[in-house]
C-alpha cells in the first residue's frame, strides 16, 4: 500500500500554537476531527497541555475544578513509592489515576488542505464533572446541515463519549454523555443505513481484557441501543492487541468503509480498513490483512508516545483518502492513499 505523505509533515506542531494559559506548555497537537465547511477544510484539533514544571522532583498536571470553573494544578512527588509514572500518559496512584496532560479542542482552517490557521483559544474545553481530566479525540459527522461532534471525556468517573452539535462551527450545543464508561473511539456513520443512524464504539472489559469494536444504532443520535460486536483483534496480525474506530465511516459503492486503528503486542499503532455491509453495517465484508498506514517516519516513531499513527478524520475526494492523523501523540500529519488500492487490498 503506497501512502503519499506530505513533504510538509508534520503540518501542525506544538510550537505552532499558543498555550491557553501563560503557565502552561503544549506537548501535543493530535487526533483531529475533519470536515469541510463551504470551501474550507476544518480540523477540530486535540491540544494537550500541562503546567510548566521547573522542579525535576515532581510531576505536575492540571484538572478541571467544577466548583471554580477553572483549571487547577496538582503536584505529585516522584519519590512517592505508591505512584507509578512509567507510562508518560498516566499518573497511577492507589485508588486513583490521573493524566499527565489535559486536552481541549481547537478549530483550524485551511484553503489548501495543508496550511492551517489554528484558533488561539480553545473551541471546546472541559466544562463539567465528566470532563475534569480533559476532552479528547473528536470526530465530526455532518447530518442535514448540522455538524455532530462526538468526543472522549475523561474524569475520575471513567472514560465516556459526549456529543455536541453546531451549524456554523462557532456556536456549540452540548448534548451530554451518549456512551457511558469505559467507552471511547465512537464514530457516527456519515449517513443512515436502513433508516437508522449507526455508530461504532469500543467498550472495555477489564475482567476479560476485551477491547473490540461494537456497533449500535439510534433514531435520534442521542439514545443508542441494539449493541452488537463488530470486530476484534486478530492473533498474529498487525491489530493483535486491540482495535478501535478511527475516522467516521463513509459510504462507497461496495458498502461502508471504516479506517480503524489497531495495536500490536509492541504497542505500535497502525491504520487499517474494514468494509461493512451497506444495509446491515453490523456485518463485516472484508478487512485489511496489512496496515494501510504504519509508523515509519521519524516524526511517527519518536515523540511523546512513539510508533503511533492515529486518525480521527479524513476526506474521501477524487478517489483518494486524504487522511489527517496524529503522529507519536505529538503532531498532526497528512497522507493520501488511493481508495481503489485500499479496496483491492481487503480480504474476506
């Protein structure tokens, strides 16, 4: 599979943005939802920040204080034997886990698909008790002139998925939690099937260590049911450890095409594709035997969390997939792939 990466990669880096506060630094710009608004490509970018730390003996992070309606800085001594800092993304303590950064969402706009102007201020940020550790990984689905934004919200209550909507990408209405914990990687289909809305989601079973993609349907985009397991990891394959939705599923002649992510036993994140039945999207018709995009460039292999390519959005135009993806949990990159080559590579 030939993926044509932009020679300008990474197209968005932390240094290109201004932190939301003077005492914060941006450590990652990643995993953007994608859509078109008139003649403009819109990225809803996840921006990961943390407090600037001048004390090497402690780890600092920020959480949203619901009462104060503002971010509060928390300090964790590295010498504490009851705190695990081994994963750069997490602060794990007895009875409580924190994130090492807090994320919000910002809009970026481009007329040429590559050069983006990113808003200086957050577009959507933590605002309630389910978002105290931040909001992440947005996807965008356009339905009858309304853009539905589904995003991950993290708090001490767990990982949930929330929904917001807008018609102008300026004014947003929040609809609350649509998938309860622990559930993420929700991707609402770009259109109906058999007069129903469908969404992919990834519930987690700690007891059995299951991280499979499920599908649910809805009549109103708010209440989801009829949950069915869709696909899971495959032993010995590039997606052997876990899988999750990537971009929003979109319609092609052969059915619904979903670009999803898979993780192997070495924690390498790659992108693959799955073809779902047009009328019965809970049926998998074919699937990638090899990744369509895998970490290989330096900016994909080295960063805050290396060996990662992860997409929340793409544009299917001119028989090409124009994929915007997070690289190493640090930057946003761009690549083009042939739609026909992807279809030809799928296997039953």
